[in-house]
C-alpha cells in the first residue's frame, strides 16, 4: 500500500467520524476541525458515543465492501437517529451493492433530499436507478454529479453509459472524452468508446 494514501484515508475517516459526532450533537466541530465535548441536554452521552461508534464501524465496512455486516449497524444507527442523512446514504449504498434496490432507492432518494448539494448522494442515487433500468431517472443524477465534480472520471463515465443507452451518442462521446482526459487508463471508458 501507498503510505500517503493510507494517511489520507485515515485523515478522511477521522474527519468523517468528527462530522458524525458533530451531527449526533455530541461534539461541536470548529472551523479548523477541532472538536470540543458538548453534553446534549436530556440525552445520554453514552448513547451518542455508541451511535457514533456504530456509524464509524459501518462506514469502514461499506468502504471495505462488507455490506452485509454494515446493514444491521446502519439500521441501528437510523433507529436511534432516523434523520441522519449520511447514515441513510450509506445504508442505501449497502443495499444497492447487495442487489436490494427496493430497499436502497427510498433511502437514496431521502439522502438526496436531505443533501441536495451532495454530488456523491446524487451519484449513488444514479447508480441505483441505473441498476434498476431507470435510465431516464439516472441521467440527471449523474449529470448533477458531473457538474459538481467535473474532475471525477467515473461520474463522466456513468453519464456516458446512460447517454449511450438512450441514443444520445454525441453526448456520450463528450463524456467519455472527459473521462479519458482525466484518466487515460479508464478501462470501461476505453471499452465503451471503442464500441
């Protein structure tokens, strides 16, 4: 493994955990990312810590592709914090990757409503819609992701894949060109452009 990549993942995980603790109301995250304990009125801090730990473990499991392990943890998080958008999105991702689109779609739709500016939330909803065959629904979700993250090769490829299937070939070629400019070795983009 690349040590700098490992450090980046660790830093991202720490930042996510801090954000989770903050979203649970247990800590306050300052502008520099520093946190200070903040007891929540009428809430047992131990419950907040347990929820944050569940969320942290579930994030790692989703990242590692251990979706069946993540699902019950995320269900427990949402039982305690039903409005937590990131938990909704992660559970939606876990269901989608486990080929359970009926369970995934409501969570991912809710995640997008709660995080309307999140390119990742739109992208994950687009993937789930694509997997269910709803190409007309997937296209605007991928387009949103591309617009908000123009240097994301996979988002360009996903949008190109939809366009190619709905006979918008010139737009598909534009997105494939963008994907390959960002990542010339993108195997699936090269393959689709060849087709």
